C-alpha cells in the first residue's frame, strides 16, 4: 500500500503522542503516583490511531 506524505505525517504524529503518553505512564508508575488520567488519555490516543488506520484515505 502506498502511503501518502499526509498519511505518514499523521501516523508519525499519532505514534509520537502514544509514545509520550507511554513514557509519562512509566514515569508515574515509577513514582507510585496515580495513573488514571494518563491511562485515559493513552486509551483515547490508541483509539484515535486505530480509527485513523481504518479510515484514512490518502
């Protein structure tokens, strides 16, 4: 499948967001702090990525 420049850019943006939230989650775990909010944001980001992969036309 050919991936347009726009597709690749959005894919990288979403992947970076997921990685940042994962790192934030790891840090909060190490500090034994509440991870509820970051897990909610991570779930939203993962769902956004999944929907993007399913629906992107470019």
